[in-house]
């Protein structure tokens, strides 16, 4: 494998984030009368089918270790997938992605609650500015169920990211993603049956495409974060929001307004600043 430089890693992350936007865009193309729970079930099934070959090639030792935490994460993931479909069906692509980027901010108080981590003045400032940014993006007078759904997705992303710490360390990203989807299939099937709509397999292709794009992004993350320190390259992640704006304009004729630019800046710039501050603190502590 060729050596990955910081520049190459950031380029790959930018490409990965743009690819990831197409996963959301495909979901947004679903007709309004699509059976939501059926589609979520199709996503779970196709994700397992896509990931299974990679898992079979991986170390299969103790694959089902830590199943309790996979079960918890899998159902939180399922909840997020359901609300993601609702949010993307009702809000502009860029607006939804801006709200999704609050997940790292939500992780700060959640880490304090779940793992007794201490909040620094820097993290508190970043969180406050970020949530002000969310209010500017969605506008308090226009907060509706779709905006709340997007925030629920961000919350599930934050919780799942934190619960990664509970998973067995020998599980690779393919095994983790497969188990996350696999354990949620019974509940997704139950919801699809409860929904009571006629079975329509047409969205299966959309589900497959959406999963393929997001798994390519996940694979790029594994590659680059395994080679380069996150603090040096993570700022490239936020180009995904710019990609969402471009895709939203070209594909869905969604013209962003000034509030999106201002609000997104208040979400993303503090996160970049916080990452740099924490990296500097970490570097200083190593020198002492």
C-alpha cells in the first residue's frame, strides 16, 4: 500500500464526504408515498449483504462478542435511519446535513453524562456556538417535525459514536457495521409488517445505492484515519456540507439562503477550532 500523506488523506476525505452526500440524495429521491419502514428494512438487508463478503474475509474470531452493545447500537441506528428518511423527505439536503453536523457537539454533554468526561471551556463554547448555528439554520419560527427528526438523527449518531468504546476492539469496521444492521433486522421487519402497506421491492435499488455510497465513505475513513492523526485531517470532513449545497442546487433546485451559510459557519468553525485546540493541548502534554 502506498504511503498516505496528509494532503492525500484530506483529498480522499473530501472525495469520501462528497460520495456520502449522494447516499442522502438517493434517499431524498424516494416518492412521497414510499413505505418508510419497508425502505429502512431494505437498507438493513442490503447493508448486511454488501458487508458479508468483507466479514467472511476478516478474522472471524469471536464475531458475536459484545453482542449486547451491538444490539443497543443497532436499534439506535435503526431509529436514526427512520428519522433520516423523514427529515430528508421534508427538508433541503443542505439544511439536513447542517443539522447532522451537530452530532460532534451533542457528543460533548453525552460524554459527560455517560463516561463522566469533563467539559472544558473550549468545548462548552463550541457547543453553545454550534447550537446557535442550528437555530439560525432552521429558524425558531420554522422549527417543525422534520427539523426535530434531523436533530434526532444527530443525537443517534452521537450516542452510537460514543458507544463504539463499548465494542470489542478486535472487530473491524466491516464487522461492526454488519452487526449493527443485522441485529436491527427483526425490529425493522416488525415495523414494516405493522406499517401494513403492500410490499414494493422497487426501493431496494435505491437502498442498495445509498448503502454503497455510505460504505465507500466509511471505508475511506478507515483507510485515512488509520494512517494519519485525526487532528491533522478531520477538518476536511466538513466539505460534505458544501457538497450537500451543490448537490441540492443541481439535483433538487434547492437554493441556499444566507441563514444557512451563517448557521453552518457557527456549527463547523467552532468544531475545527476545538479540534485544533485539543490537538495543541495533547501535543503540549506530550512535551512535558
